């Protein structure tokens, strides 16, 4: 087919304008920037030259000594000898055009076609120019970023060089110093004298590595000897030498048997003489502790030192407490240590015991030295072989580790099971110790510890259950009980005209206050308490049966504030303030009567000592006292006077704090009455001749008193005299107030300083009787009132019910129950009175004349009251609190 020359010329022009520019000459290209690295050919396609005569393979580019690649602001090309070229599929700088040209039917349009192609070529050049401009902008940005990174790199490099240089300098200095030290040490050790010393110690070390391992037989002997010693040492602290009145004929055999050595010998020998294996029971109890320590730490001598130290300290502390307070250490006492009161307790140690404590400390230190020497000399480091670093290296290691773990777990488990179930009927330790001759007397910890051993007595009190559920306890039973005593309260209130909350009530626990002249064998030419003795003749008063002698302050206080009695609790619960109240959510106390009427400021407590004693800070908060003023409270008590050398705040200061609270009621409680609780400290033990000009030393006409007994009793009596005078002044100040105030005053217990009297079992009741009175000031409607019936003897759980009767105030159903119970059984206490025989049970009941009542001989009404009282106490302390949803404790407001 022939083509017109003009048409051929047009087609050539179009093709030339649309084809990408490719330079194929071998040496025609001159690089403008320099040599670059080789580029990849991956993803390219082969395109023939325009004449389509030949096509080269990419391998042909290796023919001319590796074809060199260059780059410009143009597509990348390769210069080769062949007439073909490899072009990538996508060249970023090329603009693709459609080379298909439509058939031209009319030859007369070639001019217009040529113009059209020229226009297209112009647009292509314009687009290419815009793309090049964008690339240049991007390139400048990349260069700027690169320059910044380069600068940062140089800075980091310089810093690195500086650090490396410094490290090199320091390393060189250290190396130089180490070299000097090494050279000096070598010079020193090459000295002949030093060489001799080194050889000596090398030989000694060789012998040291071959030192003997103590045998397990030797360990066993130490185990039995130390455990036996601790059992006897602890038991020894429970005994004291007897005193015999002058002129009394006592055989030498009796004196030997009653001596401390005789009593201790009997404690051991009764295993053969009476088949009572109490020594063995205590031995097993301590041996379980010792064994657990050995298995836990796996170091015999470390466990020995720990066990011996702890048990010896316990023995000394137990002996001191028995001397001072007439009772052994119980688990509840450990709260003094956890509460941070250790220093306060140490301050109670009497002077006559300081020499013994000093010698005990010296002995203990020597014991620790011996244990340390044995630890060093013993080649056996581990009691049970084990290897924690290579547990599976051998069968020996595996078995040793398993034995070690099993021994530790098993020893602890056995001790825990033994201790936890001692007081649980039908458990294996309960049955075993009773088969061995143990008879529990937990209601009297002192007698129990003397008869059965302090160790087993202590462990028997670790697991405490407050009360067993009484028969018939249920929601329905408690609702009926509440209804019954609501009716009783209505009957009582018909004859009562006043309200409790219309009066300020001040409840005063006077520490250790009692009449010393009432104790057999104690006599003075001067009356130590004439004012209180006279007052008791004109107001409601009498003697309070106390569950403690020499201690148990918190127990008497608990009974007075709650109306509950320790006689209803299980014998293992010995201190409710430490064993019960901390576990209760909302325990009831009588101060809450004023809180319900006047709000949270209705009751306040004062104690001129430290708040943590007996956990009062936590317990008073649960009792809902608005504030508790103590020596260490956020706002301490503001009167802290001491008499002469006495370490405790005197009663006059404590009374002044109460007066100040009463005078400030207009600002602190909107002028409303309050319940104020005061626990004094002036007459707390010890009694170390605190007072100057003590006239009772010369007035003491007691006979057959030892030096230390007389020394303590005379100091105590002078303190009673100070209390008597301070109390009179306090009551006179209350009489001057224009607001009604009723005072409930009582001593909590006798001090444990009457050694001779306490040895006579016929004096048990006398040593548990303290003085009390209930008195109202001139502004009160009950001033001058004296209740005569059934007041000669009472117990602290009745005080609020008696105060309501004294004030002619209306009562709640709970107070009605206490009122009716007191009419039938005036005094209840957890003690055992021994007057010609042992009282049955774990409590003592007295009539209004102080005569003991047998519970079995009570009237039907009294037995029902006792049953109801036990139900109420169980519901409030251990039961489900059914009475909280009733108005059982609510007093009438009008």
C-alpha cells in the first residue's frame, strides 16, 4: 500500500513527539554528577529499538566489564554495545502517552493534525516541568533533614568520644591503683613472718574443714534437757515460799513439802505417786514448739538459742506478773506488746525484783554465747540435709529436700492442731491431756497454772469461744423475751418519775481502791478513808464482789459499762476487752443511752494514762464515746499533777478534768447532760515509797508482816488516804454546780500485796471485796437518797440498774431484767469462794448479806432470770443479734 509523502511526514512527526527520549549511542552520554551504585533490574521488561532488528538479554550487560550505571535528572539508561536497551516498567520521571493514531480518512486534515500534536507536546513539557519542580522541592527537604541528622550524629559522636575518653582515663587510674595495691600486697605477703602466719591458718583451715559433726544423739540430749529445764523454770515462777505465824508449830517435813523446792518436786513426782502426768503434758507442749523451730529454720543451735531465750523471758515475766497481780500471763496479754505498751509494763517492776531480773539477763547472755560457740564448732550446718541450689542433682538431694519440707509442715501442723483443739471436747488433745490427769480450772487462771502448769494453761486459752449457744436460742425466743421484759419495764416505770438522760452520770473506776483495814492482819492507828466511810452511811453504798485480785481492771470495767457478767462466758474467755470486743461490730454499752438522746457528744471518757492499755482506744470507739482523753490522745488530758515521787497522775487532776467537762457543756454539748467515764491511775502498782511524810508508816500496827509487804502496804494506804481527800473535794465541787450529777464510784480490785492473807483460803471472799457508792449532788432530784435493800453486796454489772433505782429513773427492758435479777441474786462473780469447801461451778453467787448461794438451790423465778440473762448475753456477744431490732435497750424519753 502506497502512502502519501505528506501523510508519512505527519506520522513521523507524531511518533517522534510521543516517544520517550532514549539515547542509544555508546559514548554519547556524559555523566553530570558522578558514578553511582548499580541499580537493580528486577521488574523490568525488554523493549526493542525502533528498527526492531535485535533484542538483547540482561546478561549481555555483563559482557563489557560490568556495565556502568549513571544517573541524571532523566530516566536511568544503560550504555551497551548492542542495539537494545532494558527499560523499567515504571519510570518515575516519564510521562506515558498513547501512540495509537486513528486512521486519517481525509488527507486535507494533516495541517490540523500537526497542530494538535504540537499542542499535546506542549502540555507534556509543561507537566514534566511541574514534576521536576516538585522533585527539586522534595530533594531540598531531604537534604535539610539529612543535614540536621548529620549534625545530631556529630554531636552524639562527640559526646560518645568524650565519655569513652573519661572512662578510659578512670579505668587507667583504677588499673594503676590496683597494680600498686597488688604489688604492695605481694611484697607484704612475701615477708617471712607473714608467710608463717599464712601457713598456720592454711593448716588450721584444713583442720577446720575436718571438724567433727555433732551427732543426733547429742542433739537429742540437748533437746530433752533444755525442754525439761524450761518446764521446771516456768513452773517455779508459780510458787512462793510460805510464811508461818510466830508461835505456830510446823514440822520440818511440812516446811520442806510446802517450800518452792518441795512443790516443784511434787509437780514432777506426782507422775509416779498419783499417776498425774502434768509435767509430761507441759513437756510435750514445749517440745512441739522447740521441734517446730528446728524444722523451720533447719539450724539446731539457732533454734535452741531462740527457744531457750523466749521461754526464759516468758518464765521471768510470768513470775513477775504472779507476784504483782496474782495471775499468770495469758494470751490476751500479748496485745500489750502489739499495742506498744512494753515500756509501760516494764515500769511496773518492783525494786525487790530488779536483782533477780539482772541475774536472769546475765544468765541468758551466757546461754546465747554457749549456743554461738556450739554453732561455730559444729560441722553440721543443716539439721536435715537439703540442697536448694541443686534440688534434682541426685537422689540424695531430692529425698533431702522432700524430708525438709515435710518435717517443717508436719511439725507446724501438729503443734497447731494440738493448741487449737485443747479446749474442744472430744478432740484428740482434749482427750489425751485429760487421760493424763489434767483438770481444767480456767475460771481461775492462777489455780489452773499452779495445778496444771503455766505452759498448758496458756495454750488452753489461745483458742477462745466466748459462749456456747444456750438451749432454745432462736429469733422467736428472743422476741418473746423482749416482750416479756418490756412489760416488766412498764410495771417498774409506773413508780418512776425521772429519766436517766435528765442527769449527768459520772462513772468512776478508782484504781485498786479498797479499805486496807478490812484485810485480815492489817491494822492502823489512823483511818485511811474517813470521808468515804462516812459518806457510805448516808447514800447508796456497799461492797462490790470483784472477779479479780491484784488485777482484772478491764473485766470489772467491762461489766459496769455493758451490764454483762464474766460468769456467763466460757472459762477460756478471760479478758473481753482483748479477746471479744475487738471482734464485735457494734457492742452495746450504757453510755449509748445518752448518745441516742443527745447525739454523738452524749458521752466522753477520761483516763490519765495511755490509750492503748487494754485496747481502750479501740474499744471505747466501738462503745461510741465521742472522745477519749488520755496522756497520748490527740488532745491530751490537761491536768497531769503527780504527788511527790509517784509516777502516775493523781486523782485530784483526774477529777478536775471531769469538772472542766461538766462546766464546758454549754459549748461542747449544747448544755445537755452527758455520761462521763473516768478510770483513775493514782493507786496503780507498784508501791515503791512514793510519798513524802507518810504518816501510815508509824501508824501501822499490823503484826507478822514481812519487810516488803509492810513497805508496799504502807505506800498503798497513803495513796488511799489521798483518794479519800480528793474524792471529798470533788463531791463538794459537784454540789456547787447548778446541773444534776450522779456519781457511781467503785474500786475495781484489791492490790496484790497481801501475801500472808492470800495464803489463807478462808480469806478468798474478803480479798475480792471493794467499796462502792452511788451519790447525787444538790441539783439532782435524787440528792440524799439511800437504797437500803440488797445493796450491801453487789457486782459491777448491776451498777447502772442500781443508779436508775437511786435516781428513781425509768428503765429499758434490759435494765428491767438486771433489776429483777439483782433482787434475786445481788452479786455474781467469776471466782471460786473457798470457805470450808469448793464452790461448784465456775462462779460465785452471794445474797444481800454476803452469804454464798448455791445455784441449784435458787428459786424457780431466779433460775428463769438466769436463763434469760444468759440468752441476752449470748445474743449480744456471740449470737445473731436478734435484740438489736427490738427496743430492748431503749429507755423511755419521757
